[in-house]
C-alpha cells in the first residue's frame, strides 16, 4: 500500500517508519533538511527494540501524497487548516485520512476543510526528532481509533507493522483522556524543562495535576463527553511508561517554536469559558507557556571588538 505522512515530525516519522519497515511504500512530507537526510540515508529509527536505517520516499510538498491509499495527518494542531488546503488537490478520491494529532478536534477541523470523512486517532507514543532523518523512540506506540468502514483493515495494517490498535466505540472519550493527560503534564514539563519522572517528584506537583484533571473532567462532562475508566490512574501510568520523556510542548519551548498549548490547556480554557465552568489552573498553565513562547531566542555572544 502507498501511505503518505503529512507532517514528518517525531510522531509521523515513527509511524511512517514502522509501516515502511513492514514493506509498505511510504512517503514522508516534511522540511527540506529532514527530507534531504531521508532521501540520502533513509530514516534512522532509534527505538526501544531496534536501531536501523529504513528506506522510504520523502518530499517537501503535498504533491507527494498523490496516489496514496492512506494519509496520516501528523502536523501540529496549529497547522491543521493549512495542511488540509495543501493536501486537498492531491488526495485520491478513495484515500483514507487518519488524524494522528494532539487535541480533540483536529479530525473535525480537517473534515470540515476537506469536505470528506477524516478518522480521529488517539496516539500514545514517546518519541522525538534527534536530528534530520533521525527519530528516537522512548516508549509505547499504541493507537486508539473509532469504528468505521476502514477500522478493521487499519487495525490489521498497523498490527502487522508492530503497532497495536484498539477500536473504541467512545473515541471522543479516548481523545479527552489523552487531552487530560497532556494538560496535566505538557505545560508543567515545558515550564520546568523536566522529564515526567523528575517532574512528578516536585513539591505540590501532584496536587496541581489533580486540579488540572478535575477541571478537564468538568469541561468534558459539560460537553457531553463520557471519559472512560480511572483518569487519574491513566495520568499516573504515564510516569511509569515514559519517565524520561520531555513533553512535546517542552521541546517546542526549548527550540523557541510555537507549541500546541492553545489546543491543550487552551482548549479546556476556551470550552470552560463557553460553558461557564471555571478553569483557573489550566488558565495559569496556558498563560505561563504563552509567556515562555514570547521570549526572544538567545543571540550569539559577540566577540571582542
């Protein structure tokens, strides 16, 4: 199968790499420096279970998705509408589009922009880009998708590539579970630049995280979403499965790049305001990350005159 990955960051490279390693024809759509490295050497996958260069195609624009039967949209939430506009002229009529993005509304936004069905996926993977053409995997890698005509085929496709997939009748609840976990960890990791394992050892951190979780659950309930299971247990599980992981927000802030905070704590803040539900802890965390984003990048020290 030809598979295209729109947005060849850490998430897109990991799943695209796993599918290419399983024998599929995969093309990554990404930035020039990254694309050049993949074209030259393949994608170097440094994972928990193997390290190898995986050959695949790469392109710098969305024309590379032409002919793809499956398109994984892995761009940042801030780029969703732009990605849809770029993909639109090149999407095959029968292509399945799967959103592997943070936040709870990206599939809806893509669907509105593309005028076609887009399937949401909940992503649980700890991964980062360690350099052009080099993705480093720290743990996990499972997906949760909703029921559709393509769900069983997608589950089998990913499973054969070593990616576990759960099909859930409550994908909205699963998306809110992931959003709540992100809201509990991402901003705090960004503000402190600490990985999850060290972060949770801080004085008062658990109480702050519990407050975040309660606000998220209140907003989800206000939106009519049933969040399944024990959400606090899900939050705690992240520490054990990803102790060395810096949040994606922390990585963006460290690199002076815009983060997805508006679609994480910011989403809870906006929906809470619309529903008349107070979210003061999410407000503070969102505000602090926005302040960090507003800092100017450091300039190189000038030499002697």
